[in-house]
């Protein structure tokens, strides 16, 4: 993928939800900002805290904040593209996360979500 604003630079797509680099033959899906906000219950700080009955550390929350998507724990490394003519913002997601975001039956946090890996140590610490 080409880096926005630089015709001579390229980068690998990174998933917004799980923070993994999307490589090889895996499909890179585009999720717009409104669609991400529609799945807020799966990725919100409050949702995570209430589901696991814990309080995430402020530093962890700060580390996984994405500009324009405050209150959600997502990958700041995610590939973001902006449509030049409409100004619409889209984020890259892998197939697993894309399919999970589309599922409406559950508001439970997605199990491959970046915060599950990063926040795993908060369950065992005092």
C-alpha cells in the first residue's frame, strides 16, 4: 500500500483490531470510521472493563488510542486511507477481524482484539 502523501513510499497493511500485519494472500478489508463506531460496544474501554470486571491502566489505554476513534482500544499502527474526493476515512482490517466486526449477535469483546493480548497481564496483577 502506498503511504498517504508520499508517492515514493509503501507500507504493509496493519489490522485496526488485532494489530497484525496483513501479508501474503490474505484479503485486506476496508472498514470506514462510521462502521467502526457502530461496533463500539466490542472495542470500547467501558465494554472491556465491565466484561472482565477490571480497570485497564491509563498507560495501556493511551497506548492503544487512535485519533478520531477516542474511547476505543485499537491499533495506532493500522493503515488509514482517506478518499481524496470525499474525505472518507477507511482503516485496514484482516479477514478475521472484519468478519467479527460484521457480526451483530454479540457485544462481547472480540477474542483476537489487540487489547486481549496487551491487557492479558492486567488480569493477574494486583
